[in-house]
C-alpha cells in the first residue's frame, strides 16, 4: 500500500496539536520533536515492512507512546500543560489521561485550540496564516516560503517570532468558552480566507502547491463547521465561498498548463459535487442578521456557477453584489472586479471609466491583472496599440510563468488584431 | 548467483514531514524494483539506533550508540546478484545516498569454495 499524498504533512498538524495540548503551549518545540521522531520511526519501519493498514492510527499511537515516555522521564524537570494539573503526576492517572487526549474528539478539539491559538491578536495576519500553515498543515519553513513566494529567512523569522508570542500565552486557546471563541472567530475566519486566497490567486508557480493550500484551508474550515459554536453563518458563508471557487480549480488551468480566465473556462470541468456542497452551506449561512463579506463573495461566486457561460451570467446582479461588498469591505481589488463586471454588462468603455474612478488605485500598480484589465478593455474598444502597452506593463509584474504566458498571449492577440489605435 | 548483505549506514532523513514521506516513497520504490528483478533474498529489518554493547572477557556492558551517527547501521537487506560488481551497481539506487548516508556491500561467504 502506498501512503496517500501529503499524509505526513496532514498528520503532523493533528499530532503537534494533540501533543501541545498535553505538553503545554510553552513546550511546542518538544511536541514538534516528538512528531519528528514518530515520522523518522515510520520511515524506518514502513520502508522495510510496508505501510500499515491504518497509517494515521499507527503514527498517532507512536506519538502517544513517545509522549508517555517524555512525560514519565521529565515530569519532575518540566512543567506540562497547566490544565492537566496533577493528572500527570501519578502513574494511575497519567495513562488514562493521555489515552483520552489521543481519542478522536480530543484530537479534533486540539486542532481547533491550535487554530485559534495561531490567530493570537498580537500577531499580524500574515504571521497567523504562516503559523497555521506551518503548525497545522505541516509545511516546513521552505514550503511556506515557497507557497508565499518569500525567502526562507523572512519566513523563518516570521514563524519563530510568532511561535514566541504564542508560547507566551501560557495555555492553548480554550474553545469551549462561547464568549472567548466568538471574539477570536473573525480572525480565524480571516486567516482561513487568506490561506485559501493564497492558493487560488497566489503567486506560487506550482499549481499543485496552490491547490494544496486551497484544500488545507477547506480542511481547517471543516473543523470549524464540526464545532457548533464556531459554525456560525459567517463560517458557513466562508465555506460556501471556498467550495464555489474550488469547484472551478480543475478548469482554471487547461491541458497545456495555461491559465484560463473565468470567461474562457470549460464549465463542464467544474466540480458539480463541490458546487452542491457550496450551495448547501450558502443556504445554511442565510440565518441571523449578520451579512459578512464572505456572504457577499459567496453570492457572487454562486451567480457565476449558476450560469452556463459569460452570455447568460447575471452581470447586473454581480455588479450590485460588488456594490454591497464595497460597502462592507472596500478595497481597490474589489473595485477592480466591480469594474470588470460593469464592462461585461455595459461595454468596455464603461469598464475603463469605472477603473479610472477606483480610489487608491496606486495600490494596484504592481498587480498584473489591473494592467491586464485596462489592456483588455482597450483591446475590446479596438485600440490595440494602447492595449498592447498595458499588457506590456502587466508583463513586468507577472509572478509566475503561467501568468507570463497568459499575458504574452494577450500581447500576441494585439498584433494579430486590426491595427486601429 | 551470489549473496550479499547491504548494510545501511547513517543518512539524515530530512526535517519536514513532506521530505520524510518522499524519502520513504523512494525507499519503497527502490525495494520494489529490486524485488521485481529478483535481487531480494530477504528484505531484512530496520534496527533501533540504541542498544547495548557487550565487550571482552569482562563482559562489560555499555550503552549505545556505538559509533558516530553517520556510521550507525540502521538496517540490512540480503541481496542476490551475479557478482560484487553487480551488487555495487544495485546499491547505487539506494535513497540513503541522497541524504549523506552509505551502503556497505558485503559478500556472504560461501560454504563450498
């Protein structure tokens, strides 16, 4: 039997979270060492004897045995999780306590606690996301750096600082208290949203890496959905949003490895089961008075999935949803997307007008798709030379070969088309 | 056909979960290929890196490790090959070589020489 893709990575998050709950957040490094040890052991044993029937259970059991060794050996020298108190002191209570903390409900709970702990209010958003990816998704520093197209040194610094802040919080975040949970939940949702976005729109040249980020964001969101105090309408809307986008992932890159914008995607390749799950979550999100940006973004994505193509897409509804989004969560990128939708409905000239109206458009100056949108509208207006200049500017900001090929094709189209402009 | 023992020495398996898993998948693929080509007499066993050393007439017992980390034998395999040259050739596919480890190739002595 072959281990499934990224099995170790995924188990790593579960194991580190579970062990940290026992050892205490200040012993995070110890938990990571024990996990490392379990993986090395798996490597040695499995390569000779094959992968066991239930590899996850094998790894967890190995981690548990190591944890017991550590607790017995170091209980006088170290302090462990304060909430376990004297449970670890006597052999009579130690084994049953550890056994319980390695049960399925506790493992689930441990991951939630870790997720909320990663979103410590003293940490900037990008540190929260990096920490989640590192601890809960088992990405090494290099892999996090690869995913964010950042340097090893920068990410290492970000993660080690974040770990220090987290370790200073004395104990893992308690997810059983409704009050505390609802205070920190928006930060957790935001971090998951950013993680998903990094996968969907991110700069990493590896589409496999980006798909993995989307999957991880969805896996962690599912943990929230399984814990009723965290399964709020906003969480459901976030989940719906992820589903609608994830459903399109298979069509986003064509057989030649080229980026396909929404307008040109083969919609038969969209995953209908994931869309159906998104619809279910969107329905469930429509309770309560709260309307979040996730609700609106999910609704926009839903309008796209409901259409057969660009022609029968309800662009009017999309524009008004973008208006709502601008009211809740204004940003130049949202305004740009609104302009693109307007152009679909009212023509490229209107699109150009809307783009010129964007507030703080300087923040889009290095975003390749800002220049690409300008190029596209000029192109559709027949001004091919102006369009070409915009696409050439876009080319200087592309973040990976796939984006480069996409823009180059548009530049090519400007040459082929009529020489007006 | 002659028999050889491969002793796997040292080798840092990498730190990240993904790397360790990749390393394992390479090992499994390598063993599979050796087996399919009829070279595996006994796939062997992994060895713990700790243990005891019992030495001399005094029978003094000491704790492992017995060697530098890079020299510790982590496992063995019994291989069938035409000759030493072929066994060496086979050992070159071992994934331990990618992580600074070594394969010691030792012919098993024959009974009837």
